[in-house]
């Protein structure tokens, strides 16, 4: 096929896809590649399915760094990724269904019924295997995986091409369209990352508001002053407390009269291995509270503060949870 013929064919196929409609039905079980409710043909309307459920993404963190460090040992690198994909897929099959593998990223979808608990349990087993089994064999410092979980509605379509080579078969795959898969993937990107937070100690008088008048007196009667106190703020929190007076002639901080601002040492912390959106955490809190606590009643997943999760609406909760059974297995 010439370049012109190839371009002409692709152009016609794309026009055909956009020119036909997609009929959808609601799915109550996770669709498979051979689902009769999903159609593949060009030249006619497609059939797809929608499903509301949890999606989990898991991948190896710092995979680029690992690949570079083992660029001269392809056999070992192959073993690492083979073991990772095999282990994650084996765990996924116990709780849900593997629906995509791209590089070292595995996508798992769960049946809608009890999807929150199954997704969380799957994540915890994956984290256990990664940090306690795989890390031992990999032999790389700080080997970790990132796991993200979200809930939402997705459109499932079958797509691909018909092959024209010797095999005379087809490339067919499922495409999962929806925010849940995208958000779970974004959480996976952030999991295990180290974040730095700059904080400031502000000595101020505990008044509701103090306005600095431009070109005027800033003094107040002594009786209006209270003993100074220290508060710790991030740059963002200081910005939130900054206000401009209604007449536009002054500005101030709602914390009160500022005496001193001291820059503190940079705080460094690590985002947990397992992250979930507020929608997932809320459902677990309502019906499955035991999944969020250990035997002694300690909360396992807490809100991630002082970090902006791009394109993720609502709060994010995380934890680095693993099953203690592994300690006995590794003895």
C-alpha cells in the first residue's frame, strides 16, 4: 500500500467513526473483549456499554530510573517487569478483572457490587507483594509501586483494526472512556512521591483583622492589643488570609497585627503508596468502616493535605497498608 493509499484509508475510517452513532446499554458486570454487546465493525453504528464501578491503576514508581540503571542488564530488567506484571495480574484476578496493561501500568476494573471493598483489598495485597516480596528480589533501593482508586461511570467500546498480513486476524481491544480511569491514573502518578512544604512561623496579635492604612496612621489604642501568639502557616495559607480593605486604601492579614515572620526549615514527606478519591473513601466510611481501621482501631487512611492533586476534584485519602501475614510467609 502506498503512502497515499494508506492516508486515504485512515481518513475514510476516521470519517466513518465520527459519522456513525454509538448505541449504549448499561452493564452490571465488567464487559470482556468478547462481550456480544460490544461491536467492532466499520461502516455501521457501534454498540457500547456503560458501567459505574471502581477502577484501580498500579505501576512501578521511578521506572525510568530503574531502566537506566539496568540498561546493561536487560535480562534482570526483564525479570523485574515480568514478575511485577505477573504478580499484579494474579492479585487482580482474585478481586476484579485486568482490562489494560500498558508498559508497567496495570488497569483493574471491579464488578459494581461491593467494588469499593474489593478495590481496596486488591490495592492492599498489591502493596504487600510489591513492598515485601518484589522489593526483596528486585534488589533496588526504595522499590515501590503507586496505586490509585476512583469510582465513576465509564463508556466501554471495542476498537482496533483488521490485519491484512499473513495472520489475517484482528487487533481488538477495549477502550474505557471516563474520568474514573483518568483520575485513578493521575493518583498513581503522585503516589509515593516526595513533596516539600515551606512553612512560616508568624508572630501576631490574635485580633480578627488589622488594616494597614496607606499614607495614614496604623496605631490602635493599647487596650485593643492582646498578647502576641505564634501560628504556623504555609505560603498558600498566608495568601488566603491576606485581604484588601473595601476602600482599596489598605491591606492586612486576618490573623492580626504581624510582628514577625520566620521562615522554617523545609518539610519533606512522602505521599502514601495507596491513594483513593473522596468518593471511594466516603462509601467505605458509610458501609465498610472496618476496612479503614486496623485491629486496634487506628485509622489506616487519612486525608492528604498541603498538596494539590491536579484535575482531581474533592479530597484525596491515602495510606501505606500491607497485610502482616507476609511476615510469617517470609520467615
